[in-house]
C-alpha cells in the first residue's frame, strides 16, 4: 500500500527567527519513499540539513519577519501490516545490554525516573519480565490517562501526567517510557505520522503522533500506550530520549503559530502496463 503524508505549518515572526525543524521521514524508511518529502517554504529561504546525535534528519532555516509557510508532501510505501507482536521477547539483565541502549535507561527532561521509581516497582514488580511487563505498563498507562487535546501543554512531564491522569499521546508515551526505565527496560520516544487506516470512524483531527520503542530480545519493538492496539501505517520521523529531543520545530525567537495541518492518507497505487 502507499500512504500520502505531509504537513503545513504557518508561523508569523516579528523578527528574523532561526528554526530547527525535524519533519522528514526517518532514514530507516528511506527505501520506502516513493515521492520524496522535500521541504518547501513560502517565502523561499535557505535550507540546510544535518543529522543529530540520534541520527534524525534536521533542517535549519531562518524565518524572515512576517508570515512563513513551511510544508512537505510525500508518498511512502508500507506493508499494510499492523505493528508486529513478539510476546516471547525477553528482558535483558542490565549487565548484558548493548552500550548504545544504556542512555535509554536514564531519566530525561520529561521522564523523571527518580520520582516514578517507587510507583513503578509497586505496580509492575510482580509482572513477568519482558514483553508481558511492557504490555502491562502500556495497559496501565492507557487506562490511567484520559486523552484530551485541551489538556495538552508543552511542559507536562511523565510525573505530572501520572498525577493529573489526563493528557495527549506524548504524555502517554512519556509515562510509559519512564515506567519502563524504572523497571530497567530501555525505552525511547518516537514521533511520526499515524493515520486512521484500518480504524472505523469517527476520526479525530490529524496530528503528529507519539509512541515508544523498547529494547527486548536483542531488538527494538514498537508499543503504543495511547492506542494500545497494533496499528497500520506508522511512519517514523524521529527517535530520542523524550519529546525534547524530537521537537517538530524549535524556534529561537518570538513567533505566533497561525496554522497547523497534518495529513496521513492511504492512496490508490497507479500501475503502468508493460509492453
């Protein structure tokens, strides 16, 4: 199957404003890109790109004073299969974990392992380690937090989401990540596109989505505490310790967000007959 993904973001800046954008399809999906997700700005500005410490593609621009439109439109090939389940995946003792996973055991800006450790061990120490324990964490978070866009705020942490019991997908992800790390399971934050493919209506307003990956059985596995069911058409943009590492836009100056649109739609594939 093919999925059209893209976005349009419009800012108003009272002065020149440097920005770092993290909006490109992740390099791990490069072989799936049918139509590249070139970044377009209106008015046109210089664009430079680099990889961050986690390997994510980042784009730098300087927005001029006034209104600027930033957009992208791509087509990505997908298997059409739901997220893979591996219930036999085992948890590694910390001493056996690869070095590159260790950073995802530590507390971070939005995932306060020190504040949540006692609650995590009280809630999950009796669950079987490995896949079953991670699923128990996701089940708990899914049921503990009530989803509501009105309850979103950029400063909310996992501890605050745990206390307030409300939030959006990033809050579900942060709390599940923090609980996993407290239980010595490496966990990282993911952001990307996730449409309603295979899901019955009614559909909500499309937005970028957040989910998590955990390290079990020698590999990283996808879990989604917000939806808590395998989904179709997940298109990764970036990974990091938490939302601070993978912000869609980081702006260095005053600005007003005037418009924000995201789309993720299955499209009909076109075929050209051979001779």
